[in-house]
C-alpha cells in the first residue's frame, strides 16, 4: 500500500487514517534512542511515582494512575480541586524535570 507502514506486530498503519495534525513518524527514534527514552521514564517514575488522583467534591478515585514531569504537574483532589502545582501530592517533592531524550520530536526544525 502506498503511504503506509507496518508497525511492530504487523498492524498496517497509514498516516492518512490519522486525524488532521497528527504525525506518524515510524523509525524517528532508533533502538538506542527508544531505550534512552524508556530509561528516562523509569527515572521519572522513581522520582515522581504513579499516584491516584481523586475527583473534586466526591473524592472518588480517577480510573488511572499518573505522574507528571516539569516545573508544574496537573493534580486534582477533593480538597483542592483541579490545579497545577509544583510538588508531587504524595511525596511533597518537586516534579522530575530532566526529560530531554525525546525533546527533539517537539521542535519544528526536525
């Protein structure tokens, strides 16, 4: 098929089938780069472990666990509602900031 590629696992992917503005970039990161990203995510999760957010007002848990990276992280809980804050809600430590291995994908000059 013209304009298509095969992902690992044999699934045929065609960039035309994705929503406008979505970019499918097979092979953008080689195996070494993918390993570096995975290792950096492991570092992130060691520094800012996954946690379960809760709904404002009800305190019902959200269905996913999450973490954040950067100067601010998105959090929500019964007491404070939806917000961005500088610290992990469970540990009180600053969020992990040093995610750099895949930053090139966000630059327009790639």
